[in-house]
C-alpha cells in the first residue's frame, strides 16, 4: 500500500499528496502524514511553500467516519488544522472533487485555496448529527459572515466553486491537474511576495440576534440538536477570541459526538450504503436494462414511469383503454412538469422525455422488446395473475417480470407464468419518483441475476434498495400494520388521534399515523380490515369506529374529511369533530373506560410495537439484517434519521428495557404483545441488533 501522504519536493515547494482511497478520508495515518510532512518541509530552509493536494476523485471527503466512537488517536484534527495554519511557510490547498467536513477545515487551515471549476465544498457534519469540529465553525464565519456560515452548516449542502469564490471561501479557480495548478499558484505567490494569511487572525463575524438565529435553526431541525449547537458555536466565534471559540466548538462537538443522535445518523450513513451490498450477489452480472415496461398508469405506474424517464430509460406504459391511457400520460406529464419547475430538467429535455422516450399504449404487443416490466395495476390477485399471464405470452425471453404489489404473494403471482425465475417484486413507495425506498422482493424461484438487476435498477433510479422476503406486506407494510394497530389500541383506551400524532411528530416522525392514514386514503385500511376479517383471531382488538366514516364516503385528504378536516387544496388541517363522537360510541359499546396517556407512554407503546415486529421480520429472514429494517423505516416511513431506525433506537434504549416494556404491555393484551424470540435471545445473550449487523456485514 502506498504512503497515505506522499512528500515530494519541487524547487522551493513541497507537495503533500493525500492517497487514501476512495475519498481521502482523514484517517489517523493521513493526519499523521500531514503533520510529519509539515515538520519535514519546515525543517528544510530551502522550502518556501507547501501545497496540499488529494489523489484520485476528491481533495478530502472529511474526517474518517469509521473512527468515530473509537478512542481518539493523535494528532487530532483541530490541532492539525491549527498546526498547518501556524506554519511559517505559505500553505496552499489545491482542491478538486469534494472538500467536505474536515477536508474543508484542512483547506481553511491553509493560507490560500485554489480549486478546479467543478470542485465542490461543504460542511455536511449536520447530516451526521454533528457540527464541524476542526475549526469550521470559527474560521468559516470569519470569511462569509455569521448568517451565511450558519446557513451552510445547518443545511450541510455542497457549494460549487463559483459560489465559493463569491463568498470568499476560495481565492482562485483554475482548470488543470490539481497538483500542477497548485504548484503554479505557489510559485506565483512566492514570487509576488504574498504574505501568510491565517483566517484565525481575522476579526470574528459581526454580532446578530443570536437567540433569534438559534430559534430559527431549532424550528427547522425537527428535534435534531446539532442545528442549535452550530448557532452557538458561531456566536462564540463572534463574541470570543479565536482560541476560546475553538474550545467552545470542541465542547459542543464532543457533546454531539457522544449523543444518541449522532450514533443514529452515523448508523444511517453507513447502512444506506451497505444495504445494497448483498454477499450472494458478488460477481453476479445484472441483465441488460435499457427499455422498461409499466403496466397501469395510476398513481404508482405513472410515478414509476416518471422515475425511469428521469433516469434516461425508454418507457412503454400500458393502460386498459384510450381514456385511461390519456389520463396516465397526463399524470406523467404533470410529474415531469414538477421536475421542470424545480429546474431538474430543461424544457428541451421535457419534450424528449414526453415524446421520444415515452410510449403509452393499450396493446401488450408493444412490450415485445422491453428488458423489464413493472406491473402496477389494481391490488387484486386475479387481475395480477391475468396480467402476468399476458406478459408471459408477449415478453421476450430473459425479460424480467416485476410486480409492485403492496401485500400480495409474489410466489403465487410468479406461478401464473411459465418463467417464475424471471419474476420479482419491486415495491416502490408513493410518490414513486420522489420516495427513496425500493423493496426488492425475492420470491422462492427468483434467479440471482434477476435480483442483481433489481438492485441495478434501484441504483439507476437513485433509490435505496433493500432486499425483502415474501410475506404479507414484506418488510415495511408488515411492520406498519402492527405499530398502526398499537396506535389504534391507544385510541380505544383513551388517547386521541391528535395527541398521538403530536407525540410522534415531537419524537421526530415526519407525520403522525393518523395524518398519514388521511394522506394514503382511509379506504385502503377499510378494505384491508374487511379482507382480514374472516381469519381474525377472537382475541384481536380491531377498532371499527373509522369504518363508519368510510361508509359515509369520507376517505381522508382526497375527499376532504378523515381524522382531520381539510380545506380545499390545503394540507393544513383541523381535527374532525365527528371523530371523538365515533370513538366514544365504540368505547361505550366495548365497555371501555377511557384513561389518560402520557406522551412518553404513547411513544413507548408505538416504538415497542414497531421494534417487536421488526425483530420478527429479521428472525424470519424477511429482512437480511436489522439495519435493513432500519433503512426501510427511514426511507419509506418518515422515521427520524437522527434516531437511526427502530432497531438502532432499541439498541440505544437497551434491549432489556424494551423487552421488559413489551412484557409489561403483554400482561393486558397477550395476543397483540407476543415478544419476538430473537429479541428474547439477544437479551438473554447480552447482545444487540448491531452485533447482528456486524455479523451479516459484507
Ligand atoms: N469516512 C469514511 N468513509 C467514507 C467517508 C468518510 N468521511 N466518506 C465516504 N466514505 C466511504 C463510503 O462509506 C463508501 O464506502 P463503501 O464503498 O465501502 O460503501 C466510499 O467511501 C465511497 O463513498 P460513496 O459511495 O458515498 O461515494 P460517492 O462518490 O457517492 O460520494 C462523498 C462521495 C460525496 C464523499 C460521500 O461519500 C460523502 O458525502 N461522504 C461523507 C462526507 C462527510 O460527511 N464528511 C464529513 C465527515 S465529519 C467531519 O469531517 C467531522 C469533523 O469536522 C471533525
Ligand atoms: P391506481 O388505482 O391508482 O392505478 C391502477 C391503474 O392500473 C389504473 O390506472 C388502471 O386503469 C390500471 N389497470 C388496471 N388493470 C389493468 C390492466 N389489466 N392492464 C393495464 N392497466 C390496468 O392504483 P395504484 O395506487 O397506482 O396501485 C397500483 C399497485 O401499486 C397496487 O398493487 C398497489 O397495491 C401498489 N402500491 C400502491 C401504493 C400507493 O401508495 N398507492 C404504494 C406501493 C404500491
């Protein structure tokens, strides 16, 4: 393996070249290499300047996230940046690709910054539940002012070189080989007698209304604590000398680093990547994917077609008749109009996508040449089987036949064809061109190159793809059914839907379960309750008060009335006054005396139900690893990213505590609260879900 930082002399300039693939993260060896390189350069009287440059695709992507949570190793990053800045030599950072987090902080420690035109900078620590901990909160505002620095650090986005030069974060943009460009710049600076420039010596940013800035950041953070901490660190940059500000930054950084929130977000960072690395697919080649077919152009089919078009694929969509075909085309065009409005595509691109790239037809023959078909027709087994029979008849050999079913048995659908090895579930989430999650449902006979193609499609569409086994609802909807039921039980026992929604949004969920139900349509749950009624266990508690509302034709947002009442065209809502009346009637019928629920108990029951079913899904092999379940809830169900997912949350609570709560709840309702065997085993063995993640890692 090559040196993590190479040292080469070019006349009066030393180049320190970071070589730590894939993204030059600042591991201990890199930090050490930079510190030693600086010492060596300074020890040579002939050297006037140092150029720091990155090898490969990036300058530096930041601190090495794999080191977080381990004992700190010298030299630490803040000291390294201070050490670079304090050098008597001129230090130049020559940046290409990304300079993120600690990477930008190293560059801010340098005296001059030059970047390639396509370089990007950013301080994305907020996405890890952190703040920039190596001087970023102190140096950046000295260049950009406090408000801009707070915006950059609380959003964590990437900024292109043109914007960075405008803000004064970089000094020059020049195309070319980063090392050569850096060397030439160093020679210019030396020959023009340019001075060392230490950002720490600049005045701190002007004061602002810090409490208002703090409140503003907190109000946008949905309970994440790092946003507020960033404001306080910038306040220190304004109010205190640099060295004191650095101490304040360190203290705030350490507080965040040891918080559960950063643990949850770091778990999310690694697992959103790890989730699609399946050991069984190593070396398996996906099939070709150029043109895809979509059957049904309703909500889902139109969304899937939109996603595929935006990923440069040819799409053939089949509907039942001319009227439906035209409605499907309008839905897709509407979706693409949205992309056009947001500047994601140009008008020219819009025209190509809606004409050349898209065919909407009513004859299955049009599907002869497609490589993969995704069926998104009504959720009815007979209709699905009929469609798969037709697909089997027209599609070319080797074409993949996929279903977007939410609940139905993919094995049974596959059996309706003569080629079950080519059949797979591809379960998208609504709206399919926006939501990041894709469940790849592997049936009994699905061939491994078909699974690999499912993952390749997910990647092409920019999705987080998770492998799921066949069961009612796969991973996500199966778990949803259970925690949703826990919420329903609490309503029967005395909590209101509104208190529950509020307690859960305060916990960090994007929406509460009753607001979600209104959005998805109450008819879905109503139909599911009717479908499941014949097989229901006598001990199962199923509230039916909401069915009365459905019987009157109220299905939530789409009809303007559900748990909430919706003003036309608005998302904001008011509690529906009919709901407490319906609930009271059902309580009376069931002879339930309503009781008070604290917000804490609501969260506890909801989360325990979610964790227990998630554990069963892992135990049965429906999900490959606990982290796969976590990613499903994060990307498909609005679970707060800073809590990492239900099973990470359970690990952080302590599995013994979670199991004890479940057993306590089981004393009242043993049918619903049946503790998962896996959970019990882990508690007995003193292990947790993360131990299973590690055991199942690639
Ligand atoms: N530390 C360790 N590993 C990292 C890493 C980091 N900072 N950044 C990326 N990687 C790893 C990824 O885990 C991935 O590994 P696998 O191939 O084993 O899955 C590999 O590098 C490639 O990453 P991507 O697949 O994400 O590649 P990409 O080209 O799509 O994106 C990237 C590259 C933009 C750098 C993206 O990886 C990214 O955003 N990384 C995180 C950047 C970040 O958050 N930096 C701040 C770190 S915190 C910090 O610096 C704290 C501080 O102030 C002290
Ligand atoms: P939808 O009712 O909006 O659309 C279904 C479309 O299929 C209609 O336009 C209909 O004309 C068409 N269709 C029916 N039979 C057909 C046939 N034989 N050939 C061609 N087209 C046919 O339904 P939606 O919501 O899009 O759901 C479709 C599937 O996706 C269902 O299986 C559903 O369970 C699943 N799904 C739905 C989600 C949602 O949030 N709506 C989320 C994930 C999956």
